[in-house]
C-alpha cells in the first residue's frame, strides 16, 4: 500500500498526476490526485463607512471619497479580512468597461496574500478632473480559486471654486468732471479650491478701473477690490463687466 499525504500551503484546488515506476522493465502506472484545500473566507470592510449606498443588497462594500477638489488626489483604505485559518491569496481587478486613462479611481495593489486570521490594508486613490462630475467605479476582490468574490463600489464627486461678488452692480452716483471716485467690491470664494479670476475689462482704455483685474483667490477667502470711476466727458456711463 502507498500512503499519500496532502498538506496544502494555500487555499487552492489541487489537481496533479502521480506516476509510479516498478519492476525490471520500469513499467509505469499513473494516477490522478485531487484535493480541495479549505477555501478562504475573505471579507471586505470599509473603515468608518457612512455612505448611503453601503446598505444596498448588491453593494454592501462602498468606499465614498465625498467631494474632492479638482486636480487633487485623495487616498482611501479598504480592509481585506481573512476569516479562515489558512493564508489566502487574492487579486483585485477593475470591472471591465472603462479604459484606465478614463478612470478617476486607481489601485496599485493587483494581488497579495492575507495571512490566516489577519487583515490586509488596500489603498485606493481618487483624482477627479472634471468639476461637477460624479464618478462611480467597481473593483472585484476575488480569492484564489475564483469560487467567491466581493464587489467594491467606489464613489466620489469633483468640486471647483465657488466665486461670488458682493453686489451685482457698483453705483458711483454723480461726480464732477475731472474728479474720480473709488468704491469697494468684495469677491468671495466659498470653496476650499483656489480660484483664478479675471475681469473682462481694459482698465487703460476705460473710465472704470479695477485695481486687481485678475489674480488668484485662495480657498475660503474674500478679497476687497477697488473700483474707480474717472469720467472723461460729461455724460452718463454704463459698463457691463464679466468676471471669468
């Protein structure tokens, strides 16, 4: 009798052929050895998950990045928990449909191994590029053997600067020819994203002048501009100026 010992090092399906040679003529007999190691039980956990989609039946694992400034990159983490008593190799794949260059989400980890009863922290990145766009993507976490898999949903939105003027108009009333009058005008950015602004006016050729017609307005800040009126003829002046 021959004793065959099966001692798996990972949770995989094992299927091999064994050949036995015997006798002076070295006759051979082959046999097939198959065995199934204990499949791992991997659980995807989003720490501190408060996304409203997390309770949906098909997407219990949802990583929400929230509203992120355009041009910046935010990092979020997902825990892969191994609930079994054997090491569990796994892989992470993006759901088919989008080319990598068209995706705002990325993950540098494509495959790894979670120790028995342990956890593996996987970083995901969100780099939004279009202001006002809500982004959604899906990643599949599958252990070796392809028996089960978990679908991770990642969401995020892109925000830009939010600029407003203190008043829709600046009124100078009536002044004498040859004099000038200056009025303050506040420009406010209520977003954390810096705003590049520019008034569509040539201050050298106009009776209206703005001391800082273009510049950068920091996030969550207010800038007081000085608007000056200096008439060159005795007439009524009106000018519509666009802030870009």
